[in-house]
C-alpha cells in the first residue's frame, strides 16, 4: 500500500525519527515524503546549489526506488491568518498534482505533527496513522500551544492507529485512544558501530582540541541546558567540550561565550558522525529537565551507545532503561562527578565499548520498522 508521509523535518536536515521510519516503510511500501518548503528557504537553497555548496534535491527527488521526496513551495509565516489560508489552498493544489502524478489511489496518510491534521479533511476516505514523536505543545506558548493541543485532539480522533515514541506519550494517548502503540526511538546501529569496529581517522577540526574530549552530536536548541554546560566547562577547564551540529535560532549559548574549552563546530554530514564519535571520550545529553524532557526518548542516546561511548545525561525518564550503562545526573555537581567517573573507567580499562554497542543491537530502525509493520498488518492488513 502506498503511504503519503507528511513530515515536519526536511529530508536533508539532521536525520531523525521521521526520515528513518519513512526509509524503513519504503522497504515494503511506496512512500511519498511530503515536506513543503517556504519560498525564502527555497531561494536560499537554490543559491547554495548555484555556488556548488549544496547539490541535494530540494524540490523533488528519489532516495531509492520506493521513496520519493516531494518538497513543494509554500509561503512563509504560517502564523499569519491570511497566509495560512493561502498556504492551505496552495497545499491542496500541490497535493492534487502529486496524487495525479504518482497515481495514488488507496493510500495511508502518515501524520507526524498536529499542524498536519488538516490534511485528513482533504482525504476523508483514506487510512490515517499519527506518529507522536514529541509532546509538541511543550515547544510553544499561548495561542500557538492552544492551537496545537486542539489539532492533536482532532488527529487523535481521526487516526486509525497512533504511535508514541516514549512511555509518557504512550500513557497520555492511551487514555484517549485504545489503538495506541509504543514504538521507541532507535539508531542506525551498524552505521554508528563503525566507531567501535573500525579505526577511523580523526576529523581535522578535532586535531587541535585537547583530551579528554567531551562531545555532543546533534542540533543545539532551546531545550538544551547550556547554562549547565557553562558551569561544567568552568568546573573542568582542562576538558574540551565539542558540539557537532547546528545551533538553532532559539538556542541560548551565552553561558558558553568566551569559554576557551567549549567549541561549536556546526553541522557535519551524517556519514562522518562515526568519525567524530570515535574520538570523543564521553558523550553528553544536557537537556533541561521538567515536563518537556519527561516525554523525550533521545535518539542521540541510542546512537552514542551504538558507538560504544560512555554517556552522561540529565534526568530523563526514558533513559532509565539504560541506567546500568548511562550515568544520569540530577544537578551540575553530579554531572561533573559522572564525567570524572567515566574518564576514570577509561583510564583503568573498566570501559568496554562493545558492551554498550552490543546492548543496543535490538534497538535498530529496521527493528522499529518491523514493529510498525506488525501494527499496520493488524489494523489494516486487508488493505495492504
């Protein structure tokens, strides 16, 4: 059965749950990955491509024989009521063209974000899956938060089945929908296990950094506790802290400004990440604690473990399933103490990277894809 997959994340951005699951679904289904581009972003990417800095497809493209990208132009500023209405009509036009072009008839609508709920009204006869990967309301305040909560109530009522990435999200959804299923996050284990199995050359931009090297790989956003990082970096001035990934517009890294042992390298290709992880001594997950962190199942934890790395994290309930191999800190003092303990284990040969890498073998995206297929077969098998 074909899947029209509405994603909140551009395919070529940092690989996360939507890209991984779309790829796994394409093993058995034809998947159309729908991610609208704003006109301003389109122009920026076009200019980059003209300069030879970006050759990836940004309007349409094919990843494999069964996964097609469709990234049409939309207007920016969704929060503007008039533009939002125009975008709805533009979206309808693009989707009509897409369905005709791809010859889609009976297909699954795969929804990843409450803002995509309106697409269901355009296709009232199609099956609907909602993959709840975050507590989206926690990203927003005021009217936008109320809108997201209202849209999610709507999509929960429409969906034939709902997936949740964490236990807290699952428990919340299960109270409203019987057809809820826990599908945690995972890692592309073989990719990240290269950091354990292979001698990988140190990336040039790490060569001038000191050991021990404490690392984070991924987007730096407003939910990261950079105040904590500032305190930890000051407490251990002989450690170098490196962040590999883009710094989001709402991220506050002021606490790290002027610290000579904190380094922000920016984005690096997914293919190169095992090389960076190979040469990090300890990996960190410095999330702000509270309601937001309680609903997160951090993909980076799986990737770090697949790479065999010691991990120190702030308090997140989903990490307690790995509490024997992940050190969880309740405050800054404990965070520093855990870093010291990890480094001491390495010094005295008490750290075996293979233990962590092997522990994560059943937490692959391929395995998650199989779990999703089992649910699809149970609910809509007669239509597949």
